[in-house]
C-alpha cells in the first residue's frame, strides 16, 4: 500500500513541474515588449480582482435590504399584537404587603404593594433631601430611616431596597 501512495504522489509532482515551464515562456515574451506595454497589462490584472470583489459586494448589499424589509413588515405585526393584549403586572409585585411599625412611620401603616413601598420611600428621601450631594447613589439616613436601615447612617440605594424588604410581611 505504501508503494501505491508514493507512485501517486510522483505524477502529481511531475504535473506541477510541467506547468512551471509553460509559464516561463510567457514571461520571456512579456520581457521582450516595451516598458509602456508592460505596465498596462499589470494594471488590468490588478483591476480584475478588484472588479470581482466590487461586483460581489452589491449582491450582498441587495440581500441585506430584503431582510430589513421583511423585518420591517414583521415589526408592525408585533406592535399590533402588543396593542391588542395589555401588559399584565406581575402578581407578586402587586400583592399588598404590610410594613413593620418602623417602616410604617416612614410610608404609612396601610398594606401596599412593593412597588408603592419603594416609591413612597423615595418620595420621603427626596422630600427631606436625604440623598448625598457628592454621591447620588448614597442615602443619608435621618432618625426614622436609621431605624429602617438597622442603625446605619448611610446606605447605597441598592442596599436600601434589601433592608426595606426585611420590614415587609
């Protein structure tokens, strides 16, 4: 088997060698022509691959607008479907939660959904100007909020929601 592979490889090498001498006479003919004629064929040869690439690009560009047009047609259908069915809020967020007495001093004692609790706490913070001026993400606690925040003087707005969650039942 190994000998068969070697013999198959040899003819392929001979064929490649046969092609090279054919290319050499063409080069000799080009050398015999004047310099002005040499430059012109070189420019044409260089222009051909560019022309092929340029011709290929518009075909790709033509396909892309077709996809966009199809997407634009599908988009109004999605919007129309969205308008027909109104968005339903998540029931877990809308469930009324009873605040602890400490949190009730800030937002009121009535049961309210989590979303409303957050809104009321932010209203309280903005009304009393408790947001830190230098770093707006930090909340400076007054006496009422200090009890909600577990005695901390300053908390971040992300930590605040975690601490408030502990006061809801």
